[in-house]
C-alpha cells in the first residue's frame, strides 16, 4: 500500500504512531547518560614499581631497565620511556591508536611475570596503571574549620560514607589535614649498651600487637570462633612492650625509646579561600549521568550543612558546569 494513501485514510493511526515515536524519544533523552568527556581509552599504560630505600641509579639498573627490555616486544608499542627516583620506578608505554588496550595490558602483565625473578626480592610487584578519563573526579569538595585533625576524621567517618551512599558515586577520596601516627624514636646509644638493635625492637612490636585465631568452641548446635586480641589500644601499652635482652631478662620499650602520639609526615596541602582545609574528591560510577549525580550530591551536601553548621562544606569544582564554589546552582 502507498504510504501517502495509508496516512491519508487513517489519520488517527498515523497520529498515534508519531506520538509514540515522540514519547519514545523523550524517554530516551531523559535516560541518556551525560558526561564531560567522551568514552575513550587512551593507548597508554604505566608500570609503577616501588623499591624502598633504593637510590635512582639502583632503581634504574635493577628495575627500570629490565622492565623496559621485557615489555619492548609487546605488539602495537609506539614509544617507551621511564624515569627513576628514590624508591620508585615508572615505565610509560604508549601504543598506536586503535590498539586493544585490554589485550595489551594482558601482554604486559605476562612479560612482567616472566621477569619477576630478575627483580629485587625487596621490591613490590609491578603495578599496571591505565589512563582512563572516566576515573577522574567529577566534583571536588572542601571541608573547612578550625581543627584539621578532627575535620579529617569527620570527613573520613561521616562525609565520605554519606557521599558514597549516593546512587552513582563510586568513590570519595579524602585529602589534606593530619593523619595520626604513633612514632617510636629509639635511643641508639641506650640500645647498643644493652646489646640490642632495631631489628629486635621491630620484632618485639610486631609480636606484641597481633591478633590471632584461637580455634572454635561448640555449644549445642552452634560453633563459636575464638580470637586472641593483642592489638594496642593506647600509647602507654606500646611503651610497656617487653624486649628480651641477650643475657636474659627484659626491658620496657619506654626505657630505650620515646613513644609519641603524633602525625604522619605531610606530602601535600588542600586550601580553601587561602586557608588549609580537607578535600573530598568524588568519582562517579561508569555509565551514569554526570548532571544527575551532581544534583543528588548537592542535595546530600545541603543535608550535611544543616546537620553540621559548625563546618564549612563547599563545592569548589564540578564537571557538570552549573555549580559554583559555594555549591549553589549558577
């Protein structure tokens, strides 16, 4: 039948058909994922290897060069480069566009497994990293206040968990602030006078702070697991650790070392309006709508602001493009 004749004689059916097509388009448009960057995969792999307490020359000779020689025969490789610094080797592999990176990563892993025995036993296993735009944070938040340590704990225990519960958020990373660290500064003169060394102190600390399974007990139809809890709960317990002396007897750790409840060495700073703050980097799930996820994040942030008025919680960057630093729609 001629389409023109069909549409003329059946106007109702024709109208319903076009309405159905329009409705289908509207529904598809509402469900269409929106993202800042296209779904592409850069043809680049990075082999990251750590080797503690080793210098750049040793890193290059014992790690970087063997890895370069092993992966140089991978198919599709266009360029190979590396740099070595204290404790770290980074080898970058650039492939031709169109290379299937999943198979390239498998080939690189096979080559690395073949030379694992050639690398120093103290070095960590090489890690293969991929450059993926989808793994970039879609939003950066700032948490500002007075006590940076308490702000970081609040961000880690409360804000991070609340944000990761949002539909579409895969990860919330906390940056900046102070991280607690128990520091043990050993008096080497006192240690040598007692015939001890650092290895003995380290072994005593590891042995004293350890949780071990204690088997099971059965009561009626139930079986209960037992554990021996040995983890430290206070700083005073660390200072009371007994260290065995070569000639018999023991000495407390606090007699040969100073135990301090301090903070880990800082390698970076997060600032908001010129003052130090805590940063929260939000990464979305693959395939989700960036704009919709950003709107849900904004709703949760408004709730957190009402619950914690003493803390300044602000959006300082968002891929969606319509949020300003204060977190208000622009």
